[in-house]
C-alpha cells in the first residue's frame, strides 16, 4: 500500500476541498461587487475564509498516518 494514499483521510480532505471551492466562489462574487461599489474593505472577511480553506485542505492532505493500537502494543511489551 502506498504510504501517501494511506496517510490522509479522503472524506475530510474532500470536505475541506468543498469548503475551499465554496469560499473561492464567495470571494469571487465579493470581488465583482467591490469593483462596482469601490468598497474594498468588505473583502477582508472573504479573504480570511479563503486562507482558512487553504490551510484546512493543506493540513488534511499532509496529515500523518495514525498507528493502530495493536501495532503499537507489540513495541510496549
């Protein structure tokens, strides 16, 4: 089994990716609105959410594999 494929949880990485894509979409809509209104201060909160989505996906993708209890017990005895 490939270590990289066993290392990260595909379900939570998919949820983080969906969150990232949704926040990028929300940020894009806010950029379009700010180009019409000229109020660029309203881009701070969407930008923070995009950064949070990037960090969530990065952390989930690079998560280390957890060891099973039975695998650890043989080293304790």
